[in-house]
């Protein structure tokens, strides 16, 4: 199976402090209704903000991620942070 996510010691379990499991981040990024709402450069790296839902837990999450190439040049999603959406973000997500 093709890898889609870039996980290592720097980001595995990092979002547990926000009550978010790594598998919930993956489900949210794969949500067909997910919306990328913002993009910015941080220290020369592009970061996107995605609003989506993890169907197994039912959580509505805001995920900040970047894209990084693997050894073969395929782009992988590298999650940076994830928290539950604010009420206004959830309304925005549900309007789509």
C-alpha cells in the first residue's frame, strides 16, 4: 500500500495534548468533504489548513500540514498540528 503520510518522532503523538489521535488526523485528511481554507509560508515551508471530519470518532478537526517528498519524490502529507474546529469553522465546513 502506498504511504500517504510522513510520520516520525517529530510528529507522532504530538497532538494527543489536544485530544487528537494520529489516526484521526489521517481520516480527516482523507475526508472527501475536507476543505483547504488557508495557505502560508512558515520558515520557507508551505503550510495548509484543512477542515475535515474523522468519521470513526466523529470529530471535526482543523489540521495544519505541509507536503514533503519521500525518497522517490512522491509528496507525503506531514501533519503539523490538529485541534477540534471552532464553531465558526464547523459551520463553514458543514455549508459545503
